């Protein structure tokens, strides 16, 4: 697996922060991608609220006529301007995971992602810059609002394409840039989960269903056992596969924000997704149908050694993964009002999903 984008290795194209982007820099990136233009000016605007990174849209004005392939806008992603979130992104490998996905894996992934113009990271400092295609006017999903069943089916079709493309792929697992967690889930240690839960329970418990708190409390006490290594199959997973990281617009879902992507046990993305995509009653009504759709898409994309029952076991196991992410996020990312509501929403969804699928029976007694 090798990087095919000349811009990524061109020494004259430097890693920059948003305030350092210039017309000259944008010109160099586009020209290195075979787009013969001169950027005369640009306007920069913020995109989203960015709890781990900063995202900007650049509206470009060219000098003279521009070829048809010249983009009118591009999107850049940079380290967070919040010290806590920036340190988290660097120390936990989130920034590296996203840069390397776009450099090394996106072209093979089958899943729809934006075209990448520039993806580079400094291994010493952890600084990085990403510049990619702007998929506007596609609409970003909203985790808090839920989604249509048809959109969920489309999203699960994309997940199946991604997973099948790298199913038990030892070549990818052995790449030096690929993070293969030693346990069921990467990044989040038991120590971090336990300390984060103390903060979460103290801060949010009074606003939540006591039944949810009991589920979380039991899970946290048994996190170490839950996070034990899992046998094959394994696949490349997004690991933050939810509506906020999806763009809808032209009949196919585009998936963005690959900061937590890595290679781990199957079942993570679909459990994480369905636990938070709907209200509890809606998920209960459509869960089996959607899981069967995902499974059929896996088979259609070439996975033929994975019984449906095994997939359901993996699904139940990973129904707890969203609890880990949401609970830990309350102490390792930039705090926002929407973020607080989102984390409670995710914890509620994951806890109810675990209850409804008897996942608590998988934990030690």
C-alpha cells in the first residue's frame, strides 16, 4: 500500500494551521493534484463545532479561466485550537489515524469518501493538515435528530463495503501505520474509562434514567474483561460511525471523520451506529431488518465465512462500545453544550441497546 498523491510528499507544500493557509499554498496543492490553476483569493469559514479538530471551508477565486475539474470550494481539517483536545488528538493517535486512512486506505475502502488533495502529518510534533473535496450541498446527518430508515440502510451498505474490503486483511494489519488494538476496542484504557465514569456519573447522573446508570456502572466495573482480545474475523472499522459523520445528498452516503479508525473485531461499527441512530422504540422495530440488510451486503461484497449468528454475537458485544466513547469523551475533548447533550444521548442509546439485546448477560457475574 503506497501513497499515490504527489502533493503529500512535495517538500515545498508545508503543514499549516488555518491562519497560515494562503493563496500560494492552495495553488501548490491543487497543481500537485494535476489541476492547473492559480488561486487568486479565498474566503475561509468554519464548519461544524469540532471537538477534536478544526474544520474550515475555503471558497476559491481563480486568476483567469479555470478548468472544469477545479473545485469552487475545498475543506481543510487541522488540529484543535483547544489545548486539551489537541493533546488528546496527538497523544491518543486520533490525528495520525485519520491522516493515514486518507493517505493509505481510502482508495481501497470501497466506501464513499471525499477526494483527498493533501494529507500529511509531522510524526515529531503531531501537527497535520488535511485538504479534501467539499461535498456540499450534501447535508450532514444529525445524531440528535435521528434519521430515516432508508438513510440507515444506505449507511449500513457503506459499512459493509468498508468491512468487506479489508476483511481479515493481514497485509493491512501488518502495516506500520495501522493501529491494531490488543483488546476489543482501541484507545480507551480501563483506567481512563473508570476515571471518566466517576466524572460522568457525578456530572450527568441526575439527568438520566437510573436504569441507564445501572447498566453503565456494571459495564465499567467489568470493562477490563469486556475489553479482552477477540478472535478473528477482524476488519478496518471507522469506530465513530454515526450520523454526525455522514453526508447525505445524491443517493449515497459519504463518511467522514476517520480519527478513531483502526483494525479490530467485527461488529463495532454497526452496533455503535444502530445504538444511536434512532429512538429506542424505532430501533427495536427495525433493528433485525437492518442487521439482516448489513449482513446481506457483507455477503454481496464477498464475505462468505461469517455466519449471521456470529455477527449477532459480535453486535451484542459491541453494544457497550458507545458507552466507552461517550463517557471518556466528556474528559478528553473540548466541551460544548451540544457535545454534552450528544454524549448523554449516546450513553442512553447504548445502554438501552445492551438491555434490549441481553448484552449484560455477556459480562461476568
